């Protein structure tokens, strides 16, 4: 099931070049993206209305895309502006377009009715666009429905097991119970653990000479975006002592490609003062390794679900946040369907 | 949808050896081909009637094929002539056979009722079998239904876009409108363009020191065979001046393998006087490169159709021939079904 | 169709290590196997009851397996014994277990109701567990339903054709008619051929300086286990003259993985006095080569059946044993279903 009245990350800004076309599928719909001459991004259905060839196999020409099969040209509004061999273009020749916003280095498309598009609902992924922060862009492709990945992000108890050798490092994370608070279009989730070893991926950032206290505070917003402050400081050190802290900001955004595959856009940012390019790279390597651990586990889980028939999942206290978020999605879907 | 009362190219003659078996699927039916001792080709269903093993995994023995699983032997008429361990063969032990004709270096099978097989309907692919012409045989496999490839061959406006760098070279081809005339079991299509650059693939044949006039005149016949005269001469030169012309003959035949895959047999011939083996090879390389361009585009189109649900194609003037041919196929299918 | 009230070989004993987990699918059900500290093998459903992740991606800890996603631990009886972050385990948290027996180097699971598990039905694969015999374990994976492989094993006439260059060597095997006798839960099948060339794979064992007499005597038991004595001696030599004989024992066991794939466990044993490791290896190489011949043919047969629609197989006298065994399976299935 997909929500439609949402901004979905469709690409990193740098993926849409000033010359050329980008094909990407969102909610099962094939899109072609390109920049007009003023630099703004257009998103069109990636099927020529003539014989249904993908426009992304054609050519970017100024403010238009030209189909590579029979040469029809379409502008950024999806209107056909040329049919080779015809003096005038027949009325109604057009392909669908999607509202697009570029924000914090991400290109978002609105998949619902265009008139309902609401810019207030764009996530605040500030650390990709702030002079005091440094990030590296990331992307993974999942052959898994988006919900299972959202489940994963909504319950960090898995850090103790899936990420024992990377992000985790202690079973204390699984034993801790998070605070869960409703916020607009989402949940705020906070988890703290005291006096645990520094996790392996902190090694790129700072050496601690003793156990640390760690915190994870994140908003998880519709459709499926995680915005997180996290960090650690020497056990017992006073809050806010940036000289002895690790302090990170990250964003992870799930965009369903199809019912059973998902785009996973992510970035992990650190304050600029915390280190140079080597630190950025070390942090990225730690994160990508961990996200591959997730992908392996969630893909295996999805495989077991597909093969295994109708067995229901069993809910435990650790599932509180993911159950609340699943209900939020269902309410929103009912609202979109006009049922509420 | 398949027409059955047709000759379909199943193989180039040289693909059926004097010793050995050839397996090929036509209209979803697996066939095994072999030559009897008099050199004629037999086509049998490629499934032993005993336990359904493919006969093509067995052995060619004289005028028979022997199943490689339990040793049953079948003659060119499909009759079982030996069951190991039995003195006499039980009556009725047989596999289906198909009428076969070898003509102009191609092996054709008749997929309808054998008594309706009509040799008059064999296409005249003369340039594969004529001392004044030189050809090179070609084959491509498509993971695409045959109709989309027929559509492509029935509208040459795509030459300007798909084949810009190979067979085309000018948007004049897309702007020109062809003559379309009904003929027996097909259409005759003629397109001329005046004063255009010589297309890149002509370079193997002749250098022109100015723009040329080009022509494409082809019959497109049931089930899906293109027989074409094409060529070019210096713009304004008189017709028939063979010293200054490029004049080609080609044949392209589509044979459905399954509902969603197609055998594409083709040849491009030139008059012997136009050049030696190097010319033949250069011409073939130009053509195969172009046909790969078609395959990439049509495969992408088919992908978009499969993924994209029920969107209808939109017909434009350039689609006149393909729409007429689709109607011809439908009429013929209705006739086969006894509806007319 | 699967029988459930059977012991199925799930692994060679050496495949289940003292530390670690083995994942294997039987009758479409994913299992995880491990050894408890006393060395016995436990078989659990390979899906955590919490969020359905495969337990085989977790960790073996003493007598338990711990899920690698959120850390639940299960003992050899499938009971959940720990949920991270909970003081007590909620009642009823468990995964399914399967009865297991280790016998003659093979690990068997019982796929029916546990209380019906009957150790008397374990096959007597003695030559894997006897000081006078030497064997080498083998395994092949088939993308084919188990019934087609059972058919193959129940009609050795295919040795003359499929195994002409390995196990066969003479059409006399196909011409011979076997004795077929019903036994408890199966059939006993005997076939003898006189004065034939020694088959190529005997070369590893003994050189014969003339034609030999060969015998194949095997029990084929539910669910699909072949236990065979086979051998050959110089034509006309007296029975039991071990100095001039080749005498072999083998076992082949089919375990359905899914409706369309099969585990094929096998071993070919020879008397210890017949040769050293080189002989064992040579014999194994002869057998594996032949079993690959079977797999190629049966896979091709299955391909032809899948693609070819509803054509029925035609029964010949050589099919007597396989038809009897298919009826036995149907009777047993009806009994399991409570229909008889």
C-alpha cells in the first residue's frame, strides 16, 4: 500500500544533470527527470503517449525531452510541442507531469493530486545544506517492500544484534525502552543508554578512553523519513561539552519503487569541526557497512515471509513505535481514500 | 495472437546440418529439425510421446531421431519405429510432424492444418539465391511479442530517430509520408526522400560527393515478412544509372517463438558488382548495428507497456500502415477461426 | 504432492556442525538445524515467531539459537527462552520443531505428526556405517519435482541411452525386463543382463578380459529411497566368487525441497578389500558424471512438460515399476488424508 499525498525523494540533486535525462520509478510509476534551462527540475511520466516508448531513451533538448522512437517532443509541462511530419500538434497530446521541489540537496516529487501539494510537509534535512555540517550522500536499492524497512528504522533494539560489530556494540540498546511521542505526521522517538562501549563506527571520529553514554533522538515522518540527532559522550561527562562529544545528524528516506522494491536515500552528517574528509569517509564507510547488514537481514526476512505463507507476526513491547506508525499510515490512507 | 495458416521461417538452411538435430520453438511449440538421407528437412514435435523428454536431446540416426532417454526411435513422418525391449511397436505411437519447405536458403514450417499448406504463399526472397546478388545471413532473438516488431517495420519514420547514426541520418525520412497500397496478403509501402545526406551505413558501399535521393519500397506480407528494394543516387541523377547508385535488396522475417519472444531472421543483399566480401561485411555491420538499435528501443517499449498497465497507444498519421496491417491480421485470424 | 508421514534425509551428518547453523528447506518448509551440547541434532522452523526473520541468520549459543534481528533465543524444543528487555518470556512464544534421527551418517526429519514418527521406517543404508565398506557422500540439487527423478530411478532401461558412456554401455539393459516384487512400503526390483561389456565406470575397480554378467537388485521405498546391490562378474563365472567380482552397494534418497525442486542425496560404496582411496574416488567420479547425465535429461524433460501443456505421458511395459510406485504413493497420500 502506498500513500500518495506525500513528497517522495526521487533523487539526489546531483543525479539530475543540466544536460541529460534520469529515469526512476516511484510507487510503480516510471518517471523521467530533467532540468529546464533555468535549472529547475521537471518530472514527466516516462512513457510517450504515442506508442508508449520510454522517453528516458530519448534526448534532452533545451526545455524539452524528445522521444527517441518517433521524435515527438514534450515540454516540462508534459505538453507535446512537436510531431515530426505534422504542421500542428493534435490537441490533447500530452504526458502526465508531477510537482517537483528541490530542497536540501534532494529532489522530491509529489505523487498525489497536484493541487494538494503542500511544501510545509518537506522534511528538514538541514545538515545537507548547512555550512557547519559535512555529509556524504548515500543510496541503496532494496528488493523489499518499504514497510519492512520502516519497521526496522522504528525499532533500534536491532542495533544490538544486526549491528553488533558496527553501530551497536552492546545489548544495552536492546534492553533500553524508548520514549515515543506523537508529533505532526509522525513520531518522535528517544533512546538513551548509559555506560556502554563506544560503537565500532565511532572510531573514525574520536577515541574514548572509557565507557560512554549514547543517545538517539529521531523524528519518523510520513511517508517514511527519519531525521536523527545522535551521539555519545564519556560516561558522566556534562551535557553539551562538544570537546568530548560525538554529535551526528542523519536523514534516511524510503521511497517505494514498486510494491516489492524500495529506494533508500540516506546521509550521515557530522559537524565540520569534528574532522576532515578522512573522517567523513570513515563515518560513511561505517554507516554503509551497517546499512548493508540491515539490507541482508531485511531481505532474508522478506524472503521468509514470501515463502512461508500466512504466519502472522507477533508483537512484543519493542514493537510499540512501529505499530503506532503502521496505524498512522493506515489512518492517512483512509483519509486519502475519503473514508474519514 | 498467432496466425497458424502461414509459412514461418524456422531456420536458415545451413542451421539444419546433414548430421545432427536442431531444436527451435515456433508459436510456443517446441520442434526438432533434422535432414533425412535424401537431404530433405523433417520437423517433429520436440517431445517424445512416451515420457515427454525432448527428442532434440537424443540422436540423429539415418532417417530417424532416437530419444536419448529410453531409446524410442521416430521416422521423418513422426511414426515410432522402435521401442527397445518390444518386438513390435504399439499402434498409434507417434509424434506430430509439420510440413516443411526449403526455399531461398530458408527453412519454412507450416503451422496450420497440413492440408491447407499453400506453397504460393512463400515469400520471394530471391536475393539469397541469385548469382547476381550477394547476401549475409542474420538472426536476432527478441524478448518481445512479434507485433511490436512488425509495428516498427511498418513505420520507417523511426529511421530519423532510432537510426540517426546508422540507417537514417536525416529527419526528412520522418517528415515524408509513404504511399500505402494493399496487395495480396499484405501491403506495399513506398517512401522517397530527396536531397538528404547519404546515411552512415552507405559508407561501406560508395562515397557520394553531395546529397542524395533515397527510396524504400517494400512489401510487408503475412505473417510478418518484409521484402524490400531500397537505394540512393546523387540528388537529381537520372533513375537507373547503376554506376552512380546504391541499390539493395533485403528480407526480414518475424517468427513468434512464444507470446512474448520472437525470432528475427534477416538478410541484406547487394548486387555482386557493387563490391567484394569487404563490402558485404561492411554492409552487414551497418545493418546489424541498426537492428540492435531497434531491439533496444522495442525492448524498452515492451518493458514500459508491461509495467505500465492499461494505457492505450495513440494513433498518429505516421501509424497508417501499421494500423492497416493489424486489421489485416485480425481479419485473417477471424477467417482461421471460422468466423468469416 | 508430498507425503508427510515419512523420514526425509535433510542432511549428511557432517553438514550439521557442532558449532553453527544449517538452513535447509524440506517440503516447502524452511528448517534450521543445529547440534545441542550433547551432540544431538535439533530441527526448528527457520522463522522467528516475532517478525519472521530466518533464525539461520542468527547465532548458535549452547543449546539454543538466537535470532540475529532482535535477539530472541529459542531452545531445541522451539521454546523461546529469552526476549531482550523483558524480565519474563510471554507464554506461547515458540517455533515449530521436527523430530530428528541420525542414522547411518544421515540426518532424517519427520515431516508428519510427531506422534506418528516410526523409527522402523528408517532405511538401512548400512554401507555408510560399516567397517567393511567404503563410501563417499554425494549431493545434487535438482530444479525438478521429485516424482520425475523417482520415475528415472524406477526404470533402469534408461541406462542404455542416458548412460551409454558411463553406467550403461549396452542396449541389453534396456531390452531386459526386471522382476518387480511388492515389499513393505515399496518395491523390490531385480534386473540381470548376461554377456555384456563391462561398463566404463567399472574401469576404476577392475579390468575384465571379456564380457560380463551384471545384476542390479534394489529396494525402492517410501518416500523415495533407493537401496541397491549391484555388480558384475566374468560371463559364466560362478556366483559369489568375490575374487573376480565387482560388488557395490549404494543408496539414493530424494527429499522434495519445494513442489518443483529436490535434494538428491546419494552414496556409492564398495567393499574395503576392493581398493584404496583412488578406487573410491574413481568410482565416485564415474557415478557423479552419470548422475549429471540424469539431471540434464530430467531437467530437459521437466522443461518440455512445463512448456508443453497438457499432453499425457504414454505408458509402455518398461514403466511397470514406476506406475506401481506412483500408485503406492497415491494410496499412502489417501491414507494420510484420512480417505482410507
